[in-house]
């Protein structure tokens, strides 16, 4: 598996139609495998094939759609059940109870 996940901060979102604009723009990028835009945290979690595309290319697509991504603040995102690692990265899964490192 070559999918890589990043959490990319995006400025300029104000409503759910912004979310769908950004989602559509990111999905069109070659190599993007998944995208989940979150209005509340003003960011998107993008899964992509790093041999095909990059955060820079994804950010450019978001920019063309009229929003202001911050690829320099993009952070690795670990999907799935690895909660200890998520907690260490300071990330939480929406809807899940907070990860507790003992
Ligand atoms: Cu909007």
C-alpha cells in the first residue's frame, strides 16, 4: 500500500457548500484516494498515492477552487485504530472517545 494520509489546514471555508467545493476539487487530483473535509476544524484529511501526487499539488487544486490551504502546516495523519499514535501526534478521531495513553 502506498497511500499516505495528511491533515491539511484550509482557510476560507464558511459553510457546507465550501466543503463540497473543496471535496470535488481534491477528488479530481490524480492520485488522490480519499478526502474528508471538515468545516469545524478547517482542515481536510487527504489520502493519496505519494508516487503520483503530493501535498503541493493537492494544495494547488484547493487554491484554484478559491480557498487558502496551508501545505506548510500539513501533518501526517494515521487513519484507523492506531490510537496511541494518534494521541502522540495530538490528533483525535471525530466521534471516538479520546485516546488515553497510559
Ligand atoms: Cu460556503
